[in-house]
C-alpha cells in the first residue's frame, strides 16, 4: 500500500492536456522515435520518487519493458489523479494501488491490484527522545499524513496491540503535507508518522524510533493497479508489463550497486543515502510480486475502516495476482536472470 490520502472528488481530468504533455515527453525523451513506433506505448503513473517506485525506471532503462514489446513512459501523477487518468484510459497502470483499493471499496471502481512490490509497510513512528515506551504516548499528539489516511488506521491497530486504545488514547493531527517531521522537530508534536526519507533525518536529529510499521502489521506496500477493462481486452499487454516489472524486481534484489545508482538518479538523493535505504529496505521486496491472502485481507480491512464500510471488499474483486504468478513461472522456466 502506498502512502496515500483518502480518495476525494477532484476536478475533471483534462485528457487533452495530458495527451499534449505525453506528446511533448515523447519528443524530448525518446531518442529513436522510429524504433519506438514498433513498440506499444504504455503510460505508467508513479505517485512519488520513493524506493519502491524505482522498479519502473529500472524496468525501462535496463530494457526489460522493451524486451516485452513495451515503450514505457513513466509519469509523475498524484494518486487520486492517476486513478482518474487510468479510468479515462490515458494511463494504463498506476503505482497508487492503495488509492485503487479505496476507489473499489467506495465507488465500485472496475480496478485490480496486479503486483505487490513490498510485503511490509514502509512507514515509521518516531517520537521525541523523552518518550521511551508506547504507554508514554497516552494523551500525546501525533502528526499524521491525514486523520483518515491509511497509515493512521494502521497506527491505531499498532497502539491497541501495545495496550493503548488506539482510537482514544492519543490525538491524531494532520500537520499538512510534508510537515510531519518539522512539527516533531519543533516540539509541536510528540510523535510523527514518517516515510523512510523523513525517518533518517529524524533519527539523525535525535528522535526515537518507536515503531516500524512493517514489523507491526501484515500488509502490502507499493502496489501496482490497472483496469478490469485492460485485463479483459488486452491480457497479453498486462502479462508483458507484469513480466517486465518482475524482471526489474529480480534485478533490484540481486544488484545492489546498480540499484543504488538507479535510486540516486531517480530520487536525487546522495549515494550514501541511497545505500542506506537499500540496505535497510531490500528485505521488504517480494520474491514474485505477490503477497499472501492474509496480507490481502488485512489490506482490505484497513480500506473498509477508511471508507467506513460494514464489510470489506472480497479479495477477488480487488486483486488479480495471476499475471504475477504466471510471469514468475515463465521466467523460472527459461532460467531468466538479470
């Protein structure tokens, strides 16, 4: 599940502007246009330049998508907007799989999650240094990515597991986008839910790590989604895209130096920071782009809470990992290695 806010209604997606932007991208960044014409163009929406999203630039730059007959164009679009673009068929895939799940639960959107990049949640709770145990969080203020955000509901479960009432014993406050860490460092908040990049800054400035969500809850992260229509009308393309993704996943798991270099280029972080991220998080990447049924159920139960539904969406309505399983079998059969 990516770190996303609850899906809300936004202004209508401007398809013409999007097509113009993609056309400009093609003119500027496709070095051999004639060769690209022999491939099928696929637009992939990425919500952020986070570690788990580096898999798609790697798939493009290493030629894995080209091997599958795909001219991949990676475009940075906010999660909710990427769902709108995908439903309008301007984007074929999005890395905002959690937003897709919310759309399925809230509006019965015809979408499916087809790949899970990580089997652990890449979120952390850091506290002021004087807070040394979960019990000391009682009555304290916690900066979140939104009081109705996925991570907030996960944190409620974690706190309850550690003996607090996750709904009542702490105060959740939306500090505003990107302001969670500054609010914590300034002393305006007692704790904050942070991404990996924010976590490092907080630790280096003396904050205390209370929880790594990935060790506390069993959920997925970094999920890839597409439409039911594309699955039905062009399963070969979906299979090819997932196969290219799994090739990049294998590369990331096996080639540290190459991945660190790709992350530096992709995210703009220092090599030292990229190495630190790789060493800390490479173990969270899945073997074959899937998570088990328990993780899927837990994901959907969190979504149920976010949309305030009585029942969770059935797994079959939200996930289709058949392409990932088939791709893994095909790559194993031919002995494919990076």
